[in-house]
C-alpha cells in the first residue's frame, strides 16, 4: 500500500483488562512496522489504554448504544478493524451485541484468544448458578451461548493463550517485552527491601464484582468485601513460606495488613501496560486466580515465575489453625458457595479449560495449586521462588520450534484480502 495502513481496535470490555493489554501489545508491533492504530474503548478501561500510550476514543458499548460504535468506525474509515476479543460481547453483562460493534462496510478481524469462535461453546458462570443468586442473573447468567463465528477467516488466535495449531494463530509477542526501568529501582519504588522476595498478586475483577452483587442481593450487610477476605487468605498462605516477602496487590483497596512479621503488603491501582510490565519484570513471582490470565502469560514471557491459584475439587482442605477455621466461617456466612471448583474465577470453567489443554503446551505448563490448601500453596510458592527463568512455562513460550506468524504478518494478510473480511458479524447470537 502506498500510504500507511490504518487499523482501529475495538475493545468492548469493561472488566477485561487482559484483552485490552493484548490488543495494545499487538498495536505496538503494527506501529513499529509503519502502520497507525487507534482504539475505541469503554469508559471503564479508558484510563488503562491512555496510560499505555494508545490513541483513544471513548464510547459506551452498552446493549442500547452499540450502533454508535459502527458510526464511529465508518467515520474513521480505517483499512482494518480488530475486535478484541470475540467472546467479550457475549460474556460481559449488558454489552452491545457483536453485530452492533462491527461495520459491514469495513474489513474486520476478531481476536479469539479462547478459541470459542471456532466451533462455538456453552460456557458456565458458576457464581451465577449458586443458591440465592437469582437476582444476580440479571447481570450474569449461569450459562452463556457463544456461537461459532460465521466467517472463520476473520478469527485470529494470539499465542499465548490460544492453541498454537489453531487456524489463524500468531505469536502475540515479537520478542521479550523490554523494561526501561532498572529492576532494583522498581523494587525500591514498591518498598521492597534487599533480601525480600516480591510477589505480585492479582485477583479477578469479575469475581469481586459478582460476589459483591451476590452478597447485596442476598440482603447481607457486607462488613468485609470478597477481595478483602481473599487477600487475607493469600497473605496467610504466604506467611507459611518461611521467607520475607513483600506482596504487591493489584487492587484499589488500600487497607494495610500487619498480621505477619515476614509478609508486608503494598497496594497499587491498576497500571498502564508499561508500568505493569516494570512491576512484572521486577517480581519474583506472579500469582493469580485465572489460569487463562493474559497478564500471567506476559509475566511468563518476561521470565517471571507464575502460579495459578485454582480449586478443582469439591470441598476444601481441613483447616489447620484458628485463623483458617474463622476465615472459612466468615466466607460461608457472607458468600455461601464460595468454594466451588474453578480454573477461572468466578466462571469455574473446569471443562472449558480442559478442552483447551490438548495441543497447548503453555497452558499445560502453568503451575497450579489448590487455593484452599494453605500448606500446598505455601509449598508451591516456595518452589516457584526457587525457579529460574529458563524453566517452564517460559521455555515453552520461547521454544524456537514454535515459531509462527507475527502480528504484522496476520494483519498484512488481512489487508491483502479485504473482501473476505466484510460482514464479519453475521452469526447466530441468541442474547443480543
């Protein structure tokens, strides 16, 4: 093309920062190749996109406002639109339908990081299925139908987390993300004293929102938030590791904790991509409650050991002390059913993630441990803190034999066949 290609990313998520950051990573590769990019994002994620240096247009992508996005796309008249991600219009409560986010006049591709667009899926939201959650189901339904995309040529599958052999798969990262700030300086900024390990803990915004709504619809007075109780549990588990730790909690709650002499807690608000990458690069361990986390995949690419806190069995391990007994009692009182099995909190997704595992060496390599077994968690953390950057899952991601198309490759292919990517939104959508 004689002029610079213009690409617009449409990011409909209100809770899903990981999908937004993946889109920003992709956009930077395109800009390095001479293309220009812009972002249409929701108000809830606008600050993250702006702080990451994106050229941002803020629009509501609620169910009643989606057609405004199409108007904006057609006014911009880009060479290509990238929807990030395909599953979000179906999963996010009250979101605009996918047909209201895609112009039939502009070639469009869709990031499908979870692979649901290939064959469609019936996915669960275990939280919404709990007893007493009837009122919650106005926002979250116990099951959601995600239809197969009518035009599979429009699907792009970023690796990690997508299955590498999926049609349209590509390596999201051209190279290991560079961090400008010195590791020591970043650690000092978060108050990490020499000799202490830095553990970053990220908890699901979906779970925090859902459990808060659930508690309110049950008429309970929530003296403690779900996030608050969960971080208490995680700090308890970390106190058993036997080393001095500084925990950075990626959340808005700034409450202090001084229960444990060997564990200190620092809160940070959600960060722009570069600041977040500096934190990941300075960390000794990244911990999350979502095995599909895009942030955890980024940490792994950067060589930071990772750990997924999951719960794959019914019931919980026997409490080992008074704190654990009281903690479970508080959770049962405020959030009955909190101990449901999950690989992705709060959806559950035991079967859904299981279907993604074959042929996905990254997901197979992610260390995971039962979140409600404090001794197992402390042991897994101890193991990961002694893990070098040359072991899984990082080595899986850097395997030279896994070379595949780059973001620039897949976008150039799309630009070369625009007529194949019109009317991308034609699909059976039972919810919108």
